[in-house]
């Protein structure tokens, strides 16, 4: 019997993968989202309030559900990769990747020597506290996912070079940052943003990589899928909680 495909294999095969953002730092909302059936969760440690301890608890809560865990780092800085990956993350999302040099630095931080520069330790959670170290060390570079965020005009100018970096698996559009940096903040139907989206998807396709994005409205999802986006995220735990409590309060205030 063939082993099931890894999440990275599914990403690179262009499989339709449904994700959501987890930005509250809560193990409970991460577990709820994973049990709902999402293929992957983006655990937000760029803008979210969490710490190494909350990340550990989130990864533990999701571990038995089958959902892949991608940690969005606060910056493209080597020590940040090591912390998230040693705790057992299935990959990283790297903000503000502007060019191939920055993309190569990100991939190197994900991978152990001789494939990269990630520091080696046997006794961490990712390696089964030493029990699975040999397998993890030998194969982590083929299993861990690296998503490079496209968020600036500079990154748009270097799309092909970024996409061609071995180990960059997903070009992931950050809609709010990209529209802000294009001078059209929040205008997600603006022609310049649509053109940028299409350029990202085309560059990913040329390089045999996946295109990813956070959809900003449900009606946008089929459009994005038609453009070639396959690693799609929609919504967040923070957004769901906010909408839910507002709905409850509105119901109470209306009587």
C-alpha cells in the first residue's frame, strides 16, 4: 500500500487545499478549526498575540487531526525559523519576501545542512524528542513547506526569480499588505490588484509551484480558483469569534 501523500506533495501537485488563519494564539480555536476539516491552518506569529508556549500548545492540539500547520513568522530571521520548526510546525509562511536572495535565505533557514543552515538538535518535539531524529533529519527538507509572501511592488518585480528558488513551494499573496504597498489599501477589486494576483499565479505556474492567497470574501473564491490559486485560506478564528459575539449581542439588543 502506498503511503499517503505529504502536505508538501499535495501542495506541489496543485491540489485544492482549504485553509484558515488562526490569529488568537488559542489552542482551542486551532483545534476547533482543525476538527472542522480544514486541510491546513496558518498559525499567525507575525501579527497574532501568541508566544512560543502558545504555539507549542496549538501544535499539540492539532497534531491528531490531520490538518497541516504552517506558522507565519514575524520576520525572515533565521532564529525564528528554528524555534517554530523545532516545536513541530509543518512549514512556515515568510512575510515580505522581496527577491530571490531573501527567498534563498528563508529556504536555508528551513533546511538542515547540507541543504541549508538550520541548527541541529536531536531532542526537540519535531524529531520525536530524539526518537525519530534520523528520519526527520534526513527527510525534513522534502516534507516542510515554505510559503513566500508576496506583499510589495518589489516582490512583484522579482516573481519569477522568487518562484524559481528550490524550496519555495508557494507564492502567497498578502492582500492587505500588497494593496497598501500599491497605494490602494483594501481595494481588493482594483484592476492593479487583480493584475498583481494574476501575475503571481502565472509565475507560480511557470515554476511548477503553488499559488496561495487569503480570500477576502466568499464570492472571490471561485475567481481565485479560476486564476490558478490552489492553497487558499479564508477567514480566521478572530474574525469568527468577533462576528459570532456581535451577532449574539445584536439579537439581544433587538428585543
